[in-house]
C-alpha cells in the first residue's frame, strides 16, 4: 500500500508540473509555431518526394497497386467567440497493368457563433491508359466548390493522347494534349460553359545517383484566357540524411485582373536534414 501511495503522489506531482508547460506553450505561441513547423516540414518533404518520384515520370506514372493517405483536422473554441473548424484531405493512386488512376480531394468547413463562414471542397482525378510503352491516352478532371466565392463551382474536364518522346532509365520526357470543357457557376445563379484545351510536358533527367532535373509545364486555354505554369527543379541527395531541391516556377495569365502583371516568378529552396 505504501508503494502505491508513493507512486500515486509522484504521478500527481508529474501532472502538476507538466500542465503549466502545456499551458505556457499555448499562451506564448509555441504550440501554434509547432503546428506551422509541422506544416512546413510536410510541404518540403512532399516537394522533395515529388521531384525524386521516378514512378511519376516512369512508364505508368504511378507505382502498381494502391498507394494513398488521408488527413483529418478538427478544432473548436468557446468564449468570446464560439467557433469550429473541420478539414480533411487525401490522395490515392492505383496502378494496374496498363492503367493508372490518381485521385485527390480536400474539404474545409467552419462556423463562428453558429454562423457558417467557410465551406470548400476540391477534387481531382486523372487516368492514363498505355497502349505501348510510348503511346497512351489520358483523361483528367477538376472540381472546386466554394460557398463564399464569386465562382461557387468551377470544374474542368479534358482528355486526349499522350506520347513518351524519351523513355530511358535515366531520362524520360512525355507530352500530352487534348480538348477540354470548363464549367463555372456563379453565386448569382448564372453559369458559363467554355471549350478549351490542356497541354502538358513532363521531363526527368537523372544526372547521377544523387542529382536529377525535372521540368513540368502545363497550359490551360479557354475563351476567357490562357493560363500556363512552368516548374523547373534540381534535386540533390547529398547524403542519406541530407536532401535539397532548388526550383524556379513561372505562372502566366494572358488576361490578368486590372493592375496585375501577366507573370509571377518564384524561386524556391527545399532542404531536409535528418539526424
């Protein structure tokens, strides 16, 4: 019995000592910064993984079988403002023989004082069917819903042929293009349907076992405007615990809003160090 009492007392003291630590972390902002650190770390690791993903540039675009992840986040606050937020996101890919499928989705919902202030949903889908190691057909779709944006619904559906110009273990380059349809429904209730096209290029070159280059280009054109992006990156695997990526991204809009420039350029540096 004496041993039990000592253990209980020690546990109580430990809880009393630990509680102020957690409270202090929230009050001084450490908890919020820790969450932001996690977000940045995840983004950097995703960027590096995307640049070094040989399956994405390889013969079928994704690895065979199932691969995916789902994340869920929820929070609630009470006091001066009663609020609640819920968000979820996921990615899923499936490769089987000459077919591959990729799906992505995300949703966000929020309330403040029993009034809804955020309602968003996004989904993407892409499928490829290979007829030969070089020639394939693709189909892709995108859907966005935002209950508080001027464009309540924004969707795009496209399809067409693709061709792998270079198909070697250390270098791949594929091109794809085809027609598409874009549908927009506005909050006011009216809608627009536009015909357009989508064109994409994916290039990968492995210089050495530790250095590779990637260049992704996408062009989306419609009656309203033409939007293009180009993302060039150099990936370095310095050691087993040190990886880095240097990127240069350009976004071009043929018809920007008044006062805005046609192009935005971003230089990025991603670095991950493990211990």
